């Protein structure tokens, strides 16, 4: 049995220790999944984000991750990470890998047993879904994360199919 599961649905409903937010570097909310998470979590989440001291206006550089309590969500934590903007990033693959790695490492260092990811960078940041799925899953399949239950909450059937096909072929290769 794999510790990775793919679910079609809204990540704000995930009953896990930490949900991951595809944020922007300012980390005070936005559109897409970021907007949905802030709406569902309520103003407490924004207040927690504001507590993180910005450096030149930036709370979370691309590829890094920050953790806050989760306000009204079921989860204990929100892990905010900033994925790369596909067309303008100098190394989008390295930065997308870093977003997943840093989020998973923060989950482990905060004693989380379960974590839910959206498809980081696959919305307005424009990362091609097939490439993003391979990067996301190859990081999540590393041995050090086998102790975590990892869920991908994907919004459309097309994304679910892309992630499921990638997971299947990578499990055969293992
Ligand atoms: N649950 C799960 N997935 C969702 C949800 C949801 N509730 N809502 C959207 N998605 P995006 P990015 C999917 O654009 O590309 C924000 O404004 C969506 O269909 O949210 O990393 C931030 O503030 C897509 O597949 O994130 C940043 O400025 C995926 O989540 C910027 O967008 C990611 O789409 C980050 O862009």
C-alpha cells in the first residue's frame, strides 16, 4: 500500500495535520487555492501570516516554506510554500522540488503524520501539469517521507488522471 493518495476535491476540507498552501511571496492571501484556504480558515490565518516578519516585503521566497496555525480549518497547520512561475523562473524544476521538500520537512519537524498538497504552481503560475506531477511525486516517494500519509487534493478529473497515471508509472519503475 502506498502512503500517497490522490483525491478529487477541495483541499480546505482535508482532515490532516497540515495542509499546504500555494502562496505568493508576500504570504497575505491571493486567488486560487490560496484564496480558498484563507476564506475557509478565517481572519485568524491572516493574522498568523502577518506575524511572520517580511524581509523587503517577502515572507516566503520561491521554493521555501513557512508554517502557521490553521485558524478554523480542520487541520492543525497550514504550510505556505511559493512555487515557481513557470515562464519566468530561472530554474522552475529545482524550485518546485524545493517547495515540496521544504513543505514535507516542515511537516516532519512539527510532528505531523499527515499532509495534503494542492498542485503547486499548476494554476496561475502556469506549470505544465504532467511535468509538475512527476516532480511532486518523485519528491513525495522518497524514503524519508514514507512515515507520512500524503494526500494530493486536485480540483479536476483531468488533474486527478494526470497525477494517477504518473504515480502508477513511477511505482512500476521503483
Ligand atoms: N482545493 C484544491 N485545489 C485547488 C483549490 C482548492 N480549493 N482551488 C484551486 N485549486 P493556484 P499557483 C487548484 O493558481 O499556480 C494565488 O493567487 C487549481 O485548480 O491556486 O501555485 C497565490 O496567491 C490549480 O490546479 O496556485 C499566488 O499568487 C492548483 O490548485 C498564485 O495564485 C494551483 O493553482 C500561486 O499560483
